[in-house]
C-alpha cells in the first residue's frame, strides 16, 4: 500500500541476453556506507524536495525499500534481465518489509515486454483454492476496518482461521518468469533477501506501529509470537534490529531446491499441517498441482498508443483498461487536468463508477444486449463500445450497485533493462498487514486471503485460481515501450488510470502524433505525479442512493474551494477524508516513462508520495536521518 523508495539508474546498451551468467548480489559486498544509507532510507518515507530524474536506458523502480531496489540494480549491473531484477526486488521487498505488506506466501501479476520479439506477455500467479473447501460462504470473516473505516466485524479473527488461507502463487510465479526470461541463476536472486533475513533490518517507526497494532493477531499462535518478538520476548520497537533466522533457512532451501520446495517439499508439508491444525481444508495435492498461467494480455487503444494489461482472468486490469477506453471516448485529452478542470474530474468519476460498478446493473446488461455487445471484459475494450456507452453513462447508472471489496496491501516493481525489456510486477498479500491468521510457517506469515476474496470464491469451483485484482500496465507507441505503471493499494485502479491517461494525453498520442514527450523538462510529469490521488469509495451505498448520487471521496484540503464549488455545480458531490484514511485507501504507483525515440527513462521524486529516484545522471537527495 505504501511507496517507500523508487530508484532509477542507467547503463549502456549491450548485446542480447542469451547466455546464463554468474552473479553475487549479496549486500555483504556492498560498501558499509551504502548499506547504512539504504537503511536510513528505510526510516525516511518521503523525499525532501521534488525532482525530475532521467537515465540512459536502465531503470528500476519499486514501491518499497531502498535495499530492495538497489538489489535489483545490482542484478542489472551483473548481467541480469528485467525479469531477474524484478524478481530480485520483489524477493528483497518481502524480507526488508518483514512480510508485513507482501509475502512469499502471496500472489503476483506480471506484464513483460520482450524487446527481441516485440511482444507483451502476461503472467497470472494468483491464489489457488482448496479442492476440499466447498462452503466458502462460511469462511470466518476478517478485519478490514483499517481500510473501510467501519467497525470490525464482531466475529473477525475467530473461528477456524486456517480456512482463511489459500495456495500462494508468488514463488511459482517468480520461477515461471525466471525460466522464460531470466539470465542469472534463480538461486542468486535470493541473496539480498537472505542477507537481510540473516543480518537484520532496523525497525522503522511505521513498522513498530504495525507490530503494536497487530500484536493480538500475530501473538495468537506460538509460531506467530516467536516471529513477532525480539529475543527478550517483547514487541519490536523503532530503532531495534529485527532478525528472521527461520525465514533465512526457508529462503536458502528455496534458492537451493527451487520454488517446488514451497509446493511439494518440506515447507509445503509444514504449511498443510499448520493450516489443518487451524481448521483449514487444504491437502498437499492443492499445493502440488498449483501452476501459474501465461495469458494473452488484454489491450485497448488510447490515441496512437496500445495499452496492455493482464489477461482476462485478472479482475484488476479490466477496470483500468475499460476506464481508459471510456476516457478516450470522452476526449479527456482535450480537457484540462482533472485537478483543475471540473469537467475532467466529472469524466474520471463517471468512468470509474461505470467500470467498477456498472456491470452489476440490469440497466447496463440490457443496454449491452440491445446494442449487440458480448458480455465480458474483452468486448468492452473496443472503440465502438466506448462510443456507445460514454454519452449514456448518466442514464445507465440510475440504480444501485454493491461496493467493491475492501482493499489490500501490495508492492510493485517496474524494471527496464539494457536490452530494452520491460517488466511491470505487482505482488500482494490481499490482507491488512500480516493478516489475521497468526499462522507462520518457516518464518513466513500466512495471510487471510480467502476471507478477503470470499465473494470471488463463491463463484469459483474448488481448485480454480482466484481472479487477480492487480493491474500492472505497459503502453507501446509504434511498437516500442512508452510507459510502464505498477500501482499498489486499495485505489490502484484509479492511480494507474490517471497516470496512464495523463502521460498518453501529454505525449500527444491523443491526436495521433508520433512524439512521446511529456514536457521537454519533465514538469508535466512532475505535476501529474504530485496531483491529488483519485480514491476508491469503500463506503456502502445509502438506502435509496444511486451510483450517480454517490459522492466522490477526496483527500481533505487537496482542492481549492472554488474548484469544489464548480464540481458540485457539475453534479458531483464530494466527501473529504483525513490524511490517515486517505493513506489507508489511496493507490500509489511507480512509473517508468520512456522518451521516444531515444528510449531515455524518466522518473519523478515528490514529497508526500513516498517515492525516490536515482540515476547515473541524477544523484537523488540523501535520505533523511532517523528520528
């Protein structure tokens, strides 16, 4: 959910990545001063000033720790591909975040542009279900009050909490990505994560607060208490060094034996025993049969650009691509920025309401049938569909619909390598920090993803994959990458959409031009990244309220009074949220924008957005000292 660090660096273009190379990515070989600076960056969540960062050709961004992003840069420097670097960042993110917001027992979605073939590939490593779980409606509920702002469900955190778990896809997904596009040895990608698990990570004030907030859940089981305690049995405090010896052993086993260790090896057996002891209905066969799926990516056009998202089984990509399709038909590029132009703000609101809720309405189903459109996400991505729907959105949203599920914690990675390959990877635990189960296996906390995804499970056959809610995006212009976005948090759909639409409109693709510059000096990109976030409204509809009457949720004091008065005059009500609630429900993204035809990458540092950047052309501001 939170961006902590975003680094950019560059290197010269080299030959095609064909042969395997040996690498040593261990932080043991990094200078002590660098390790100290990286750890200090973990304490500092925000850059001190806004800055535009450019590089030559190689770029790494990530929504988490500077240690993880630097580890990805090391993978690139030592001959790795974008796939190697993205996997290294993701593995290190989990170790340095202590499994709090992402997990080795989590899930992943990946988009990958292969420069040699000019194709974009989509990898779905979402949750697997248990064949023996035939009554998902009775899965114990979980506590989502941090995201929804509503009181916790009375029964949350009780009952057979093993039933709240699912088969994790993350590690199998990384193995599949590496097998297809990697160049380094798979075991080498674990070296930074293992080092930080062994040598420890200094607890930040934020992480200390999370431990305090989740003590009841983590200490519910002996394994959970052992995981979430210092050597004297106390909760970790800010400034203390937290070690994860059990996790280090598990990661060393996976690095040696491969990802199968988590699906058929000793860890898999321990997982089954721990989950079944808590009432879960898992069998070893559920893990053994798990396989991530390569899917044909979904696409839509925005001006001259083609925007790619994960395949149709990924529920997260559909709202993003559908919204972009509608915004293109609404000629969003001809309007001012949504934070200054009330009509543009209204268009974004209309597009999001339709794509997130409209397909549950009988009015929309009837309209699609009348117009001869097939149901399903893919059919809604054509220009013809957007042209038919866009002018009718108000009349189609005149009845009530249910709100989407509460959000979840995620991390994201975007990598551009020296050969021009691009990876956009998002991984998640689908839970509030560490989840509710208190189950820990081999140093890996097990999240309560089945409880979060309960509604989806009701529509699946036992054993099927759960549709993913993540939405990494890659856009091509003239067959070359123009941008890649990987967003996290409950409002990740909105964050992805606003950034993609803003860049593509600013790049001139709306009018069909070949230029792809978002301001020669990057100021347009800086304004876009620093604009107020568009937030998901997780509040339930009031009795008798239609989607048209539902207010937009905005950050408190993000817009001036005159603008909000004009928005109200345009028929859009708003509800302001305080900074804490905004942080809980917002989406935050990392984004690589590549200038064409040079291919030079660009990124931005923005105070308050928790994203940092660095390249060979720009030395980022030093991290603030711990406080």
